[in-house]
C-alpha cells in the first residue's frame, strides 16, 4: 500500500475511534506536524460528513416508507376529505370561471345598452312632444328676407331655439300653450300671423297637465272678443276636429277626428286624435265643427300613423281656475259667445287666424 | 378552515428527545400523528396521497435536521412547525407545476419558516449531489463506500463479501473509490 492509502485508512480509523491511545497520539502528532496531512483530514471529514447526512436521510426515508405502508390511506382519505356530491365538486372546480364568464357577460350587456344610449332615453321613447326646434336654415332664410325687403323684421332678430303654437284665452292678451314648449326658457315671445312679435311673461305653468298660461306684456295689446269657447264636457270619439298651428312659419291647418277617449298609454288627461301634426304644432287649439276648443295638441306617438294627442279642454279650464287671482294684472275672461257656429270651415279659419300665435322660446 | 382531524398527540419534547435518540417508535408515532393533517392539506389543494407522502416526509427530514443540528429551539408547537413546512413545500411544488395557486385552503395556523427552508434547500442540494455522485461512482465502489461509511461494516467483512484475498486489498480499493467520490462530489 502506498502512503496516501495508509493515511486515508488511518483517518478512517481515527474517525471511527478504532485507534489505540498510542496510535492516536502518533496520529495527532503527525497531523499537527504536517499541514498537508491536516488538510487531508479536514477534507476527508467533510466528505464523510456529507456521506453520513446522505446515509441518515436515506435511512430515515426508508423507515418512513415502512411506516407509511402501515397507514390505511383510503380510510384516512375519506376522513380528511369527504367526497362531495358531483354538483359541489363541479361548483368548486368551475366557480371562478363561472364568475368571470358572468362578469364578462354583464359588462357586454350593459356596455352595449349604455353605448347605444338605452339608458339615456326616456321611458316613453315612442312618444314625442311636438315642439319645433328651429334650425339654422330658418335663420339664414330670415336673414335673406330681411336683405331683400330692406326693412327690419319685427321682433327679435335672433330666431328662437324652439317653437310651438299658442292661442288666445282672452281678448286682453292671455295665451295658452304647452308647458313643454316654454320650459327652460330664458324669454318667450309670441308672434301673430302678421309677423308681429310680443314679449310674454309666464303667468302659470302646470307640468303635470303640460299647460302653460302666458300673458302679453304690452298693455296696449288688444284683440277683438274671442270667437271661440271652451267645451266643458268630454268630446265624443269619432267627432271630427281640426287644428291650426305653426309647424313652419305660416299657419298650417290640419283636420281629423277624435280616435280615443284616452291618450298615450291610457293617459286620461288627453285624447288620442287622428290628425296630421308635426313639430311646432304643440300648443295649438283643437276645435270641433262648432268652433269649441276641445283640447290642446301636445304630442304624437312615434312609429304609429295618425296617433296624436291633445290635452282635454277641461284641464285647461282647471288650470285657469288654479291661477291665484292676485298674480293676474288683468282679469282673465274667457270667450262666452261662440261666433264660429254655423260658419263654413274657411270662414272659421279666417276668423281664428289672429288668435293663434307662434310661440318662440329663447 | 374546515374541521381539523384530531388524534392523540404525543408531547412535543417527547418527540424531540426521541429524534435525538433515533427512536423508531417515536418516528412511528410522529408519522402517524401528523400525516393525516398533511394529507388533508394536500388533498384539499389539488394534490393526491403520493404528493402528501413526499411533502410530509420531506418535512420530517427538515425537522430531524433541525433537531440534530443541536441548536434547536422550538418557537411554536411542533404541529404548527410541521404544518408550516409542509404548506411551504406544497406551495413550491404547485408553483413548480405552474398550476395557478390562488389561495390554499388552510386547516391550521402557520408560521414563517424562511430560515429553516433556506437551510433545508442547501441540505437538499447536497443530498442530491451526493446521490448523483454515488450513482456515477458505479459498482462495486458504491457498495463498498456505503457498506463502510454508512453501514459501518468492518473492512474484514467487506473483503469477504467482495472476495478480496485480504483486507489490505480491500482497503486499497476503498481508497481509490473514496478518491473518485471526492473528485466527483466536490467538482460537481
């Protein structure tokens, strides 16, 4: 055996404690005398240490495996994790995916509804109020007329933002129209068929019945006494009626018949009327053959032919009664005598003309 | 947290004493007391019983190394320690399998065990190194080394087992084997 082998065997014997006291002393001396031997001892000890750790772990694992064999795994499994019914297992497995899917679906649905403006529409989407949005075309037309004629147009130069129709309640300047025509208004003017505009103040508004009562401020304004009266009783279905309004800058006549006792979605405040109306007709009077006012045009149903609506005249009367008398500068006296009865339709319209106004809202 | 699995629990210091004395009986009781807890943890968190076995045995090895390293201080209940180690090991495995780990369903309290895990990882690395080194060593070196250093057999026995004419030949062989092992182990 060579020298290295001898030393290795010596170290092994030393580590195992197999050396006799004399041999141990000699070994110690050799080790302290020769650093190379000492290094060899340290290295050897280190390796054997790792070997031992390895061996311990292998032994421990095999011991544990033996113990593990004794355990009845299936029994233990049932104890620590009871089998759940299929539905619970599926739920446990897929609940997160389900939640994500549901969230995505909800975002998609509401996102689509939101982006298509579903939420911003009014509930009665197929009901439109017949006030007219005056557009820029008209503005340029007015300017054109002014230039050609070379004379100033009466009334405000700026055309109104919205327009509707109104008609006189009394000879001393009270006018009735729809609340929705004048709501949010800065100022309101009425313009008669001659093109004369008068500033009005709001005397009374009733958003529920969609009625607004205005008064022409000019104290000198005076009409001849009213040719029409207000019908207090309900109009009959089938009764033929007509209206005059301002869907454009001239008075437009339209005729039809009362088609239902109730208005949109069963609204008892209004009649359904089969009559051609357009934006701008709102607030116009609805008259019967005898020249009685039976209602005020206020809207029509979208996507339905000939379904317009008119506020019943007795609600107009109720509104007039509801005005606090103190707030009236002049007495509001309704027409008592009907001057239209018996006249032909053309004559009726001629007589009515000065009493019907375009309402301009700024 | 769901209900815990109860069983009669040996006292903690009894176990530690048993570990120091290499008591097989204590190992047995330790194993049977705490394995169900770990099985419950692993089964309820996407594992099977084999995973539970691996994780638990590794945690016992961590415990043994910690106790035998000498400066052992138990700052918590033994149960909490084992649970924490297993929980940590299982999380690591789940991550290694790149399964999405949301929240582990827990069955017990747990404590941070960063230091112990670091030590364990180092020891684990060396264990694997040694395992590979011995594997590379091949026969008969592997058996000679194991017999002599791990089984503590005498050179006489070994030379008889391998049919060497005398113990000195066996010693020379052992020396060569050890040199090779040293080379492989420290160089890898």
